[in-house]
């Protein structure tokens, strides 16, 4: 049985399926699940043509992402203290959080890209190849 499960979601409609499979791996003990949505660092700058400041801060991104993560956590009875929004390259941020929390399973959705998109890589693929623990990939259907 896994003691600490890192459940990485992209906030798509299919995120609930990824969380549900993490709960199965935790045998229903949701206190062992850490819900994570990794964000790229914001791009900042000024819009020369608009004359407006287009800076986006990590704080602003967290303010947008946290309520969505909180809703998903509440729907699945995951503790608010187990919600994480790290910044950086998503796979690296997930690996770092997993190391910090001594995770022994990462659950992540995979869109099953093929062709050029597969060659360019995906977050799920990067998580798998850089993980120091077990990884469960959940097939996400393409619409």
C-alpha cells in the first residue's frame, strides 16, 4: 500500500478521473493524497502596443488556480493542507514535491499523444522518466 500519493492534475474535466484512481490506490484514505497542479513561471512584460502592463505574478496565478483545486479537493474529501501549486517546469515541480513529501506514488493523466506531439514530449512522459517512485498514468480521452 502506498503511504503518500502525489496526484498531479491539469484542471481539465478529466481531472476527476485521475483523482478517483488516486483514491483507489489510497484505498479510500484521502488524507494520504496530495493534490498538485504545477504551473509554469509567468511571463512578464509590458505591452508596447497597448500601453498597458501585462505582468502576471505567481500570486495572481495562485488566486486563479487555488479555488479550482479547492473545489476538486472538497468533492473528493481531500484536505486543504494537501493542495499544492508549485511553479517551474511541471515535471520538475512534481518530482521536487514528491521528494519533499517523500511520495511513493505519482498519479498523473496522460493524453496519449502520438506522432509529432509524442516526439516533442509530454508532462506525463517527463514525470515517468524522472520519477524516483512508482508512477500511475491515467489515460485521458481526447475530444
